[in-house]
C-alpha cells in the first residue's frame, strides 16, 4: 500500500458532504477516488466537488468494492445498511470507517467485528464527539486520576425541539429507533470512553411517544404523527459490573428549559466534571468545595470553527492509524458495547423489565 490512500465514499448525502469529505479532502495522504450513492446524481455532485480527475462514480456499492485501487471505504448510509456494506468492504480488503451507530442491531455489530478480525482490516465508527477539544481535555483529566474512581455519570442528549428533517430518521425499519440510537448513541459513547468502562451488568430503559403524536407543537417545523414510527424520547439507567451507574437521557423533543446534546456529567471519588456551560471541574481543597472552569484549546473559536477542527482531527487520526498500522481511537469493540447497551435499553422499554448482560 502506498502512502497515499484512495478512499471511496458510500452514501453521498449530508453526513458525507458536511462531515467526511471536507475533512478528508484536506489530508495530503488521501485521494477521494470513488463516490457511490443509490441516487447517482448525488455521487456525481460529490465527485465534482471533492474528487480529482479520474475519480469514479457508482450507484452500486459492490461495484465500488470491486475496484482494487480503493484502500479505504467510508460508509454514510442508513443504519440498516451499515453491517451489509461494512462486511462486504472488509471482505473486499478495504479498511472501513462506518458512521454511527455501528449497526442497526447488536447481532449485526458482532458480525462486523468478527469479519474485521478475520480479515485483519481496520474498522472504526464515526463517534466524532471524542475529538472535540473539551472531550480531549476531559479525557486526559480522567486518565490522570484526579477525579478518582468515576462511579456515577450522566450522558445528555436532549433537544427541546429538534426532530430531524429527513423522514428516514422517523422510520424504525431503516434506523432501528429514534433519538436513543441517533443522538443518545453519541452521548453514551462519549461517557463510556471518558470513564474507560465497557462492562455493563444490567440496564433499565423507558421510551415515549408523547409530543411526536401531536399534530402541532411550537417550533417543530411539523411532522406527520402517523409516520413517526420511533420514540421521541428514551431514558435509561446502566449499571456496570464494577457498580458504576450511568444515566442516559435522549430526546428530539422534550419540554425542558436547558438543552444538552453530546454532553457528559461525571462524578468521581476525588472530584467531578461537567460540560454544561464549558468544561468545569468540581472538587475540594483544604476543607472547601470549589469549581474551576478549564480553559480549553480553541476556546476563542466559533462553534463552526470548533466543529471543523473536531472533524479534521477525527479524519486525520483515522487515516494515520491506517498508515502507521495502529489501533484507531474509536475501537470497534467499544462501539459494539454501545450498540449492545442501546439494544438492551430498547428491549427493557418494550418489556418493562430490566435486561441483564451475561
């Protein structure tokens, strides 16, 4: 393999054009060489904007995977296609970055991991919130031990009014669920990564379709309640093998005063941390309680600049893991645990009973 990686994009919708391709196109060791979408015109537009002379456009992902010059594949399609495409790509000898969640079901995610191990190809999942400046800083604080043993955490993924505009997000068959699997997955991944704890013992979950069934509610942009086949809110308690507890809250539409998406609260034996309005460390010294706001790299940047920096770091780190032959930051084993917990929360919400892990 040369030091220039040829990348193929499968699924040329908003996620690919707003997240993957702009950052990949800035990396000297990457050539965006192939573009695939079931709507061929989407692939052609992506090729025109991000490709170079000779880039190829496909409408069938299997044709792209048959191209021996492609080293890496990025999968930016609906959740129900993640496993099928990823497994085929790995077997075709490609390294794979798949958008979150890892798969629609935990069983599919297990299969993806098995094939990655069998083929020896790298597999990672697009949990980009790990690469935010505040996340990186908090991760280092957690690893330093200054918070002590983290035994309680909250994973926040709450919107007051933020139902996705694309109807596919409301389709349980294609996506597997609503806000829990859409934005809750980001918050849960970030929390487990900061805690460095991937051994769940049991979960209890609840899910609701309250505001989604109203014909009208303020500032929604509107939706058809009949097409809303997923939950509008889901909540869960996750108890880990070591006794630590994680509370997960996720909603696209909830009557709260404060929204919080992709944020975490951590409580340890020596101190705590939260991301509500910046990064704060909550501790004590000399018998007094104190709170300290941590100056985060890039604190003077706009939200758009921070997002750009975050996505650039995610893609550069991923590409470097291939060239340097090292583990990706987002390991598929970790993403699998996230999928297993999400599925267990849905099962608990459906049955009204706790779900235990073997």
